[in-house]
C-alpha cells in the first residue's frame, strides 16, 4: 500500500541550539512518502515585504490582549507573516513546513507565532525553530490520529509527583480556549499566544535517534496549573502515567521538544512506526 507524499518545506536552516533534531539527508531520503524541500528564508522575506503594506491586522482583532505593551503595528506584522507563509506554502505546494522562526526577531523584530497557529488550524502542519524531527512527528501524529498537535518545550520535570510542565508561545488555537495575545516570551517582542488547554487525557510523543529509530511516547492527563510568568505564554501541567518514562525524559531526552495531542494514542503511534515507514 502506498502513501500520499508529504511535501515538507524547511524554511531556513534549523536553529543552532537544537539537539538531535536535524537528521542526515540520507536518513530523510529513506522516509517513504516524504519529500523535503529546502527553501531559503530570504524567499519568505521577499513575500513578506510585498504583503506588509496590504496587511491591516484585522485577523487578530478577535483575540483579547493580555499584555498592554503590544504595539498595534504588531498586528499588521503578524498578519503579514501569515499571509507571506500562506503564499509560500501555495507556491511550493507544501503540506507541512518548519521555519527558523527566531530569525524573524533579528530581521523584523517580530515573530511567526500567530502565523504558525493559524496555518495549523487550517490543516498546514507548521513547526518552529527548524526542528525537522518534531515536524516529522507532527505529520505522523496528525495523519494517524486526526488530532491537532502542539509542539512544546518541557520546562519543568517533577519525578516525585510524576508531573511535568510544557510551554510554548504558539499552538493551534483550536486546541485551546481563552486564547489571548501576548508578546513572545524570550524576546518580549512581536505576538505570542497564551491559551488554556482543557484538562483531558493527552499523549506526549517524540521521535529520535540518528536513524529516527527511537521513539518516546507517554500518556497522562492535563491537571490544574498556575500560570508562570517566567515561562513561554501557553503552559500545561501533565500528570503522567509512567514514572520510569518520565525519568527517561529527564536523563536521556531525544530532543528539545515534545508533541502534545489530546487522547491516548500509544498503540496507534507505535504500530505505525513499527510497520509502516519509520
């Protein structure tokens, strides 16, 4: 049985700080059903410069603001990056992409957090920081479970209480409620998204290894969490079902990010990885 080809854009180089997130070309080329397209980030900048004068920021007007320091001009810039990425996706016929997003802070003093959130909602699987391994995992998780996926940073791990906190400044807004606009945490610039995820069962997922032959899958439930201003804007606390796997995450992680999806999907993901393509 064949699989439809995923046309995966890598916009700019992966971020320099990523750990075990940039597979060798020969590993990527062996993935059945994936075609990887390297796209210079200057291609995005060119489109952004063209669409910025036409952007009015109205796409963001429905969201409440939780940070009074956001300049209204940031609405236009955030919208322009969404329009530019959408145009680039259409031009290259992409089904998914990852972008070296921190470069937007250096070049334009803004972020792509809103653009990635909206494109994920629209069915274009979009990852940050040029993390190719996370993007592959996102594609697998979305296609096999039908669930949207949130790419997040493990920020705190509590082995004794079997809990961890995950956080990031973008997420598919359809996964959350009470979504508000804030600044991007690390830079205090641009637009970041702060949303509350429902207290439901979740699966945390990550591929890894030089040959993408390792996986980390753990289930748990989102539990109440007091928002921490010293972490990225969207945050969850998860009570996990397996303390040994949580310790593995602390002592031998497969990479920087974890993927979060609602429901318990261990069997679906493991079966796919074992028998299909990875």
